[in-house]
């Protein structure tokens, strides 16, 4: 994946070039505030705090396509993440991850790392993609995969140069 080809708005509206995250291990997650998996924010934030100085970056992409579980605007989402989970990793404006209006980043992620049985569709909130420092997708993880269950893969990717 060539991160340099993506620029996306953060919750505060500032455009963020994903090229700023080149040479980092990148965990990309589609999130929602009112989902059964929402408590994963805590584990994701813990991974970020533990490994960010070693080169991990987490990118959160709120999405309202699954059960309308991310109904708020950018201010609502930011307040929720900070107040409830102390989120400090970058969170972007709400996007679509499936369908004609899916963000280009997600179209490419799904194409390069299809899910179970080869399906490209994102099944639910908190689907995770882990990229190595070269921008190659290491794995795609189901929403049910807990953040702590991918810690070993993150550590391995951080050790590789």
C-alpha cells in the first residue's frame, strides 16, 4: 500500500497526509461509539501507548454503516473517544468503508487483504488491518479479534526493519 497517495481529514477538519506514517507499523481500524466492540478502544489505546515510541501508529476511522452505531458528528466522536477511553491516536472524520462511497484507502485495503472466503466487504465495526513499515498488509483481523490478540504481530512487525 502506498500511504503517500492518501490525504484524509482528522476529526478537527485538518487534512492529514498518510505519508506522514511511512516507515511506521500502522494499525487501521474502523470504529464506532455505540457498538458491542466499542470497549476495544481501550485495548487499542493501550497498544498505541505501549508501542508508539517504537514506531506504532494507530489510525481510527469512524463509520456509521453498521447498525448506525456511529451517529454523531466529529465533535461528538472526539468527545466520546477522549472522555470514555482517553484516545490519543489519530481519529479521522467519519467515512464509508463499503459501497460506492467507500474511502479510497478502504477500497485498497479490502482489495489487497480480502476477508474470510475472499470477500472484500468489511463485515462490521472494529475490523483491523496491520501494515508493516514498508506499507505491506500483514493481516486483516475480524472485529471479534481483541487488540491484545494482535500484540505479538505488532511486536514482530516493529522488530523488522
